[in-house]
């Protein structure tokens, strides 16, 4: 299967196929080139007027001084078609690279923040396909399109009066989407590169490493960071998996039996957890491991960021994200005219509205769960009393009601989270993403773990927890693998394949347009949350079920290839902003590490063997609790000291970063303002 | 008394008194001036050879290119005298200002990082006495003296062979101190400015505010930050003091009686703490208050730092501190030749040697305390058995042994802490100070609070805790006020005064020299630790003794004036590096805030009234503990959210800081490297 995909490597390179003379022309001599690469496709609505399309093309190609985007546009087959293909000239690329704050290779092989003024000293500056990655080129085009603003109040030609009036400084692309002129803007796949990438990524020969640089180049750093983290995390699972195997099969304590039963999903033996010492070892190891894991990942992350030139991004000094509202004024930092919104007002909105609302929804989750347990007890009591067929059917009612309730709550919450984050009015895209992700993340996490926490902390029933954890682990993984890979693969293979065949002799333009039939890229949220939940099962509760890490390790080895295949074959290419780390996900993993200390101490306290051990030693229940609290506090302290002692970036990255700082300080000193 | 001191304002300004033609000459035309200000005095040993003195003067005045300090030197009355007075020419000041990264007023009134290249656009750049504060001028002179290094291996003229050989790159001042040539280097007081400052600071008319800018200008930002903090802290004590008064006198619960007894030091009534609700209110209030206090201080601190031009210090890019050891190499960040020492090695030393050693000493403190309690129990048992005079005398043995042990341990620890910090080999002075302070601080804090913690957590005896806290508060404060102010004042007034009189008609040179008779400035450690201990009593244990804040408030109002008088009158002027915050002290206060949540929850749990309340409600002891843990974790979470929500710097400071960053990024982009 993989090989047959790879055979397609012989198709023509798409970038050379569109009729080159139909591209809009550039005046700048350095930007003239024979070959223009198709980067981004704007899909217009079917009934768009030619005059509107001409107006949009003229706007795209106009220089920035005239309120344009300084890009290149191609009208497709003819001026009436419903697509515009967009690319960019060299000067636009270079200026945008400086504005983004990307670092590029200097002639002395160092990574240096790119400066347009100093461009001739950078490597490959004449060949944009070498100088910028495909993902960067496409992101720059999107960014320029996004920053199109109406210079003054004006009408959009060919669009009826009501939706077609642009206010001064209104964002043009957003307006055109709202007015129904633009249906979609998406970056184009490059089939040859994609096949090359696939061959190096998920073919049978390639089992151990991943071509991270090639991923970064093709999909951008957002996706590349996800796969780097997945890789790092999978390797990091080896020690706990090993420990789990040792504790289960080699040490006395009966874990082996538990495992057999867990796999069969029976496990009736209620008191057969690992021994006290095994328990202890597992808990302390888990605490140390999670700290080391996250600290070492930070170091890895910062060296990747240096490698990919995103150590020094200047998002703060770029224009605000589209959708940002504010009163027009001079930005005090950069001196540019743009909408402004005071920081304290945003903080107030976050603190006084978003935070309580998120809390409220969490409360509703708890309420739902309480209702479910109450309902179940009630119905069971009723069934025992009456024993009729009707009361038997009634037994299913609470769980069904709970499922409906949870789903509805989830849908409402997702809408509310998006609205709230929009309303918080973040200036930077990354800040928007982080706040939105945090909201959804908290809810999803809470929703998933509420049951386990309830069992562990309220019911205090370890055997049930062990049973639940095992079934959740196995069930979730099977379901994820299934929904994530198998179903889309089947759909792609059997439903879409005949459709594909037809197109093989089609025009190049149609091939590009056909990419729209792929579903849009769903984002990395689902992928990251899966890892976070895994990490949660592992670090929060693994001491009751030591084989967790083994199962996760097995899962992740297939997950890497599955995700790779999915991203390459089953979805449209995503736009991907250059980023310097995983953003809020890193924090989420870190926080989970701290919560895990608390839960592990608690589980140790509950463990029947520890209780027995203490009873034998004649220690009172109150003193065990106090001792557990003490241990918890000390472990958290150790964790904090450890996190503090391990520097977040390797020495050589720190030196590079400080070099940049020193140089800019020097430069500022040399300059008369 | 104050007024008579102020009367001295009429004495001649010292800076104009030394014979001006004896100063070494400058070649730079912009640096020639008629008046040279005496800034720093180098006290040589009595038997120093004239040839050594001449050599040192020539080194001080030589240009940097020739391995000198580019300063101005004055030999005192004649070439054989045992002092050198040092000042600096304008160019040296300006270049050092840039190197330090100080911000100064630009012609548009903004604070901008000073650039020598752009000097003409800064205000007051022609008048060094306006442009730099006295403290900055003196620090710059010291810094230049400290950076004197031997260019090659050479002999010091007039010093015998053995101690008199300078290795290449050896620090000259340090060597001369070790060789006994230099006895002391200290900055000179400026009597007129000092009297002006005193009049505005601690005279009877000035009760409410402090002249912080004048303090910063005369004593430097280190001292100014201390007094700003003291001021801020004292005002911040008003709300808890008010609450304490209300809880004690207005609410039922018998606190009023306790207070009476506490003052008399009797307090036998063992169960008379505040009521449950008062307890709760006090604990929650204390938690919120400490968070708000420290967060608001951070904001205040950063705006002071902007005001004083220390927002953007470049310590990292300056040369290493004297005493820093390393192999000579090119600094990868700045490209300068200097000793290098890898960061990871320092981290290892801190983590693997210093941390365990500090822990060991903490253990020894605990050991000492345990020994003391054991010994006391033993001796009391013996005395009860025998009842003889000998056994009665023996009763004092444990506490005496404990005092001796604690003192010896303290002395050993102080020496070890200094040695360890030296050995950790910090490159920057601030990093050295922070690590040294942290070590001493931990020990002192532990030593002071071990007893209280023992009573609270081990003995679990609230009435004893209340008694101990009250007596420690009152005792410590009285003793501090006494040793800090009254004794030195007496000494100054009655022992040194006749001595002073004699000198009033002396030569200017002798007056300068006489400043050496003042004791050297003891540093701010004692002052800060006093505040930290106060804050500890208040936040950790105040819920058992609500009047703590009132006592502290009264103490601090006198403390401000006392410290001011002491710093102005009783000590030599200290050198003071420009700093941008309180350094590690801020962290210490913050950490204490978190510990206070834990201790307050614990004390609530112990409180007999809460126990009673629970017994009446039929809640089991185990459940109360679990509930208390839950409350503790939630409160810590709230505290962290609150700390996160309140930005650490006001918006306007953040904007200024980001402006500087944006400008240097722009400057770097404009420059060809």
C-alpha cells in the first residue's frame, strides 16, 4: 500500500505546471522570475462576479503603499473561474521574514535574526525555495492576505449594497468571507514533496526515527513540534514501561494475576495490587520521571526552536491578529497606527468573566456526575423493590441521560469557550490560541478524569479504580486508533479512490481545486489531548496499574505512523504559524506532573497493603494521613528544586540567545535615534 | 539633637576643598574641568613605600589601552601620605554608564538606555553631578578600580618579592589588599548633601513620607529599595492591624483578655484564642493579604526601577566580578577575552554540594533542638528524683549547652556559606549575593522559627505557641531597636563625640581620612531578615495572636526613622551597585506567603474551638484533616491564580520595556554586522 503511494513520485512537479504568463507581473527587478510557485488557493463562491474577482486580484497584487498585499495572483483558467491562486515575489517574502523575526542561516553558518537590510549576507537568499520552507512561504502569503485592510470606506465591486460596504480599516478577507465571496483559503499540497516525505516518514523501512526537519519544512513548526514531542514522549515511556514489567512479573505481589484479568476485563480479585515497596517505588519513580521528562523536553524544545529559526519570533511587534477589536491609535511600542485595547481590561475580562464561567461549567460536570450516581442508586433501589420489566428498562435511564447531558454540555461549552476567547480580544494569535486551548483543555480533562477522581478520592475504592483505568486505557486506545486512522483510511481508499482515478488526466488547475474535496485539517487539539490524557492515566493513577506505560508505549509506536499517514494523505494541508514551543500544552503537562504527586500520595495512603502495614506497625490512621501530607509537601518541594536546577535550555542555546540580545543592545547603542 | 546636626549644613562643600592642582591631569579635552570631586578614598598601609604609591597612582590614571583605570587620583597632602583620593573624568563616567546599561533622561524626557555614541541627546550630559547620582559616580569609580588587571607577569614596586608578584590577568586591587598595601577602599560622605538628606528624612517635621529619590541618589538603589520596601510594608500592615484590633476588642472570643496577659507576659489562660469565625477570617484574610501585598510590591518595585533607570541593566554583558575564577577564553556572547566557567558546572556545584550541605546544617539545628528537649527532660527528671542543690544547678545546663551549640553552629555556618558561595564561582555580583543571601537566610530563618514550628507542628500546643509568639515579638523588637539604634547612638554621642570636636579645625584631608574611623556599613542583611522574620510571625502564626500586626506597625514606624538615622550618621558610606529589584528577598517573601497558607490551615485544624465545633457537628477527626488538606490545596491554587492574574509590572512600565526591546531589534535589523 505504502509502496504504491510512493510510486506516484514520478508525477510532474505541480509548481511548474500553471501557465506562467497568466501570473500578475511584478515591477521590482529582483523579484522577476520565470517560475512562480502556486502556494495558496482562494476558493471563491460559484456565483462571484468577474468584476469582484478582478478587484480582488488587483488588491492582491497592489503594493503595500497602495493598500495591497504585494503578492502574485493567478486567475486560474480564465477570468470567470471561481479560484485565485496566490504566490509572492521575493521582496515580499524577505520583508515578511524580517517582520516575523525568523532566524536564518548567516554566511558564517550561525542562525541570525533575518534583516532585510543585511540580506546579502544570508545563505540562499536568492532562492526562495531554499531560503524559506514551504510552510513558511505559505504562511507568509496567508499573513499578507489577512493583513489586507480597507484604506477608506468603500464598496466591494459586484457585491450588493448591504453586505458589500467596507468600513475604513476593516479587514478585507474577513469581510469577503462574511459576504460570501470567499469560501475558503487554503495552502496547496505539493505532491512530489509530500510523497518524498511520506517515504521517509511512514514507509515500512522507516521504523525508528522521524524526519523532523522535513516535517517542519513541509507542515511547519506547529506540526513538527507535535511530532517531536510524540517522539520524545514515546522514548520517555521506555523506563516506566520497563519498571512496570519488572514490578508486575518479577517482584512478588500478585500483579501478574491482575494483568491477566485486566486484559480479559474480568478482574474480580479486589485486593491484589502491587506490594507496599512496589507501590512506593512506582510512586516515587513516577514523580521523578515526570519532572525529568518535562524538563528534558523543554531543553529539547528550545534546541529544536533554535534549529528551526523560531527562537526570536517578533509576534508582539507585528500587527494584531484579524478579529482583534480596538480603538484606532498609535501603538506606543512600535509607533504604528493600529487598533489598541488596554491589557488590564483584557486581564479583567479573563479574571472576572472567563474564569468564573469556566468554573461554572466544571461545576455543571460535577453536578451531572452527582445526578448520575444519585439516579442510578434510585433506579436500582426501585428495581430491587419492584423487579418488573419496566423497572429493568429504567436501569438504563440514568446513564443515557448522563451521556446526553454530557454531550450537550460539551457542545455548549465549546461554543462558549470560543465566544469568550474572542471577547477577551487577544492581540496575538498565539495568545488567543493559548487561552482557547486552556479553556477547552480544562473542560475535556475534567470531563475525562472526573469519574476516576470520584472513584479515587470520594469512593476510595482502589480495585474499582484499577478496573476502570484498565478498561479506559484499552477502550480509549482502540477507539482512538479506529476513529483516527482506520475509518478515514477506509473512506479514502474505497469511497474516494474511484473519484481520484478519474482526475488523473485532468488539468493541473482541476487537481489543485480537487484538494478542496479533502476534509480540512482538524488541528492538533485532539492529538495533544490524547497524549495529555495518556500522561494523566500514567502519572496520576499508574501506581495502581503498573502496566499502563507498557500499553501506552505500544499504542504510541503505532500512533506515530498513523498520525503521519493521516496528516499526509487524508486532510488538506494546514496553514502553520512559526512557533517556538508547544505553547500551553507544555504547561499542561507540567501542571499534571504536580497534580500527580498529590494523587500518588493519596493512592499510596489508600492502598490496602499500606493500611495493613501501618496497622501491624501500630500507627494510628490520623498519623498516617499526617505523614502522607508531609511526604506530599516534601515531594513537591523536591520536584520544584529539581525543575529549578535543570536549566530550561541547553547552554549553547542560551549563549546563542544572549548573543542576539547583546548584539541588539550594541546596535542600539551605535544608533542615533 | 536632630536640629544641632542640621546646623552643620553651613560647612564648606568638601568636593571643592582638596587642592585642585594636585589631581592627576587628563588629556581628553572634554574631561578637563576646574573642580574635581573627591569620590573614593583608598587607605594605604602606614608603611607603604612612595614608589608603590606612585606606581598605583600611575596605574589609576593610565588609559584603559595601557591597562589603567582611566580615573583621576589625588595623593593627599604629599607623595608619602597613606591615602589616595580617587575621582573620574567625564569620558570614563559616560562609557561606564553605557556599560552598566543605566537608563537616563533623553531630551524628550523618556528614560532611555544611555549610549555613549548618542550622548549629546541626553539631558545634563555636560554636568556629571546632575547626570549621575553620587552613588552611581562612586560605584563607577569602584568598578573601574576593581577591573584593574595585570597585563603581564610583573613585580609590584616597593613590595618584597614573595607577596609582590602579579601574575598575568591577576586582579590588582585584590592582590594589593592581600599584600597589605591597601587597607580599605571606601566612598566618601558628602556632609552637605548628607545633612540635607537627613533634614528631609528623619527630622521631626518629616513623619509620613520618605525622600526616596534623594536616598537613591545618595545611597544608591540597593538602599533605596530597602527603604521603599520598608515604607510599602509598613503601610500594608494597616489593614491586618485594623482587623487584629477588631477581632481582639470588638468580636466575642476573649482575645482582649489574652492581649492584656500577653503584654504582661503571664497568660496562663490556656484555651482563650479567638472564636472559630474570627480564626477563619484571620486565616483567609492573611492568605489574601500576603498575596496582594507581594504582587503590588512587585508592581511598585518595577516602577521604581524604571524611575531610577535600572530597568535594563547589562550586568550579564559586563566583565565578571573580581574573585571569579576560570580559564581564559573568548566570551561567546560578547567576544571579549575573559575568564570563563561553564554554567552546568556551577549548577552541579550548587545542586550536588551546596544544597546537601545546607540541608546538613538544617539537620544539625534540628538535632540541637532535639538534644535540648531531651536534655531538659532528663535533667528535670533527675532533679525531681534527687532535689539537691547540684541537680538544681544542673537545670540550667541544657539551655546553656544549646545556646553555645547554636552560636558555634551559626559561626561555622556563616564561614561555610561564604566559602561555598565563593567556590560556586558566580560570574555576576548579583548572582553571588543572591546565592549567599539565600544560604544565610535559610539558616537564620530556620534557626528562628524552629522553636515555633516545633511547638505548632510537633507539640501541637496552641496556647504555648501564642505565649511564645507574643514574647518573641515584643522581646525581639525591643532588643533590635536597642542594639540597632540606641547603643550605636550612645557610642557615637558620648564616646566618639569629643574625638570629633578636636577635628573640626583640621585639614580637609584629615576630615576625609577621619571617615575611616566610622564602622563599615554592615549591609542590609540584618535589616531585611528582621522584616522577613516579622512577616513570618505575621503570616505564619498571626491567627493565634491577632495583635501581631499592630505591634509590628508600631515597631516599623520607629524603625524607619531609626534606620535612617543609623545609615546617615553611624556608618561609613557603602558602595551600592545599581539594582533593579530586591533580588532574592522578594522571592523569600513570596515563598513565605505560600508556607503561610500551609501553617494557617494547620493552626486552624489544631484550634481547640474548631475541634470542639467539629465534635459537636459529629465529624470524625480523619475527615477534618482531609477537609483541611482540601482547603489548603484550594487556597494555594487561588493564591497562584491571583499571583498570575496581577501583572508584575504596571502597563506603562511594560510598554516602556517593550519599546526598548523593539528599538534594539530595529537597530539590529538596520545594522550590517
